[in-house]
C-alpha cells in the first residue's frame, strides 16, 4: 500500500494523478484537516504534525509514504528520512517539481505557494542545487488554502485573491509552479489569468517520477499491494472531507475517520 499525507484535502490532487498513472496499486490517504492550514505555522510545529501523520500511515501498513504537501515536504522530509524513519521510504513533491523546471529548460519561473514554503525557499534551493542561474520568484498566497478547505473554489473573492497575487509576478516568467497541492483545484482560474504561461503541477510530476522510481526499485515495487483499493482518513470533519473529496477525485470515497486525542 502507498500512503499519502497532506495537511488537508490538497493532497487528493496528487493521489488523483498517481491513480491515473498507476491505478493497480492500493492507496491510503490521511488528511490532517483539523489542523489545516500548515502554511502559517512555525517550522517545529509543521515537522511535528507531519511526523505524526506519517507515523499513522506506516501504522496502517503503508510500505511507502508520499508527502503530498509542499509545506510538509519543505520542512520535514529530511528529518523524517534521515532521523525519524531511516529504515522507511518517504518521498515528497518538491523535488519532482523542481526537476521539471530544469528539464523544461525554463530560465525564469514563478512559484505560487504557502507562506511557509516561500519562507523555506523550497523550490529556489532545490533548483539552485542543479543550476543556480535559473531565476525563481516565489510568492505566498496565504488566503487560498483556507478557502479551498471550506469548499470555496469559485466566486469573486477567489478571483480577486488570485488576481492580486498572480499580478505580483514579473511579466517575463516562463512558467508557473503550483507550489501547494491545493492549487490544482483552482487551476482553471489561474490559467484564465495567465493564459499564456505553462503551468507546472508537482503532483503530476511526482506521479511520473514515482513510476520511474518503481522501475528502478523492483524490490520495493514487489511489496506494494495491488487491487486498486482506496482508503481515507481525516482528523477533521468526515462529511466535509467526503463532499470535497468526491469533487476532486470524481468518485465516491470510503469513509474512514481518525481522531487525534
């Protein structure tokens, strides 16, 4: 089983891409909706919450966990991989997104993300490890995740917020990274404001890279259960999670709940 962790519902956009490309595997998703958003929290808290979520997924039987959250990836993945779970497999979404910037030959790229992802300079640092001449402009949009978590995908307020933040990017950016896994839900709005700018979705890029990862690591692939089963857990309101999750995945989702004491 492949586990997915996110601060809320945004990671469902990553799960959606994985299921399109690798539908045969079993997946387990945990959204920490009760404590979402993570983007305005301090580094230690983000790391603690992410550690708890990842541990929960391993306890459910996950063979590998995907941090389907840019904020969690930026602040916790190295600690989780090197210190907390050195004998487990944990992957994030920022590296595939950053690698696609290089592979696409872009020289100046915008990143729309949460405050903490921007503060951490997650994409800039990762890209500059490979090529420090690529210009990365990171802009935070803190209002977006709370709106999306409450099921607000449309409307004047959403359009105004996006127009304000997208208008901060330099006019000559060559591509825009959706630096939060919630943002593909409102991708159509972003494309209407920046119609000629290619959009990079790290969730999609992560699914592509994960398929390649499994080919390189048959010893991991052989342990993944197959059956196309999906299970879902949330620390928040179950009915709200199901309602919004159906819209993202375009299917009914099985109801599981997890409440943290």
